[in-house]
C-alpha cells in the first residue's frame, strides 16, 4: 500500500478525528486527510501545536478543521462523553478515527520499571484508546463507511527486551483491534492497526538516539497507507495488522 495513489477528493465530505495531531505522524495525517477533502478534528494536549496545524490546513484552502484540546492522561470517561456530544452537534457522525497519540515511557527492564511511568503509558496508549473508541462508536455507526485505525508498533507484535509498558500497551492495542473488528464485522465500520515503521519523529529519536534521522522516511512519506485505510478503497479490509512501509 505504500505505492497507493489516492484520488484527489478521496475523503471529500468525511469527518475524521486524529489524536496526537499536533506534530509528527498525527500532524502529517491531519494535513493529508484535509488535502484529500476531509474535515479533520485535531485532538491533542498542546493548543499551540494544534493551532499551527490548523493554520497550515486552513491556509492551504482545505476544509476548515476543528480543534479539540484534550489531555489523554488525565481525561475521565465523562470527558469522552462530552467530546462526542460536541461532535454529534457539530457533525452528526464520524467517518474515521485515527488513534495516533502515544507515550514512549522508558526503555528499561521490567524488573526496574517505574510503576508511575508504567501507569501513565498504559493510560495514554491503551485506556484512552478504549475510552475514546467506546465514546465515538455511536457516531461512527452513523457513517455509511467508517474506519478505526489503531497505531501499533513492531514491538507490539513481537516482544523485545526493555520496551516495557510501551510494548505491552501495543500488544494490548492489537488485541483490542481484533476483538472490535469481530464485534463490528456485520457493521459498516472496519477496524485495523498500523505499524508506521521507522519514521523521523521526536519519539523515534528518543527511542533510538544513535540513529541518523536522515536515513529515515519522514511522516509525509508513509501517508499513502493511511489514506488508503481511512478512505473508501479499503472497504472490506478489517481485523488486519498492517504496516505503513509494506507493499501488502
């Protein structure tokens, strides 16, 4: 799918929520979705970053996005209900949900892993994805063609030493994706996960400080797969663990 060529208006008329939209892959996805016709809801905790992405999208003449500041670490179930009530009043439905926000934590043996860091990573990477998905399902069910895309990682598909809470959270996300895909198999919602691979982002640099970022693809380079999975051409593809840098 990395060679997929989307039509210019692939996402025209669609409303898509992107978490972690302030930078990195989330920013690239929000801009790509908007450039292909979607109205994008930018969710993140840093308002200044969200406003910068908003200005980029609006300045390019794409559909006007919306900003929804939210700290996934501290959000309670009622906060998610309030969020979807706002979306219901604004859009009436959602056509796509990209779970992109994530916390790396520390690369530490489990024996020495800090419990507070563990709880924070699990809260942001797993619990928040569950709560947001649960709250958004009624709006996604109003769509004629909806897509939920969870962000995974290679360390969430094959265990690797020292990846701690991050690796465990991604294993859990894969399981949640599979369960949800089966539960929704008779609906118009498809559910998949995506491993972005090695991409030039701040999180990757923190995880691999010795890697020359110039050797990596940028976030914009992997957007064809994201566009495919959020758009109508991926109808019928559900329950799949996919990779952004794969030909599959």
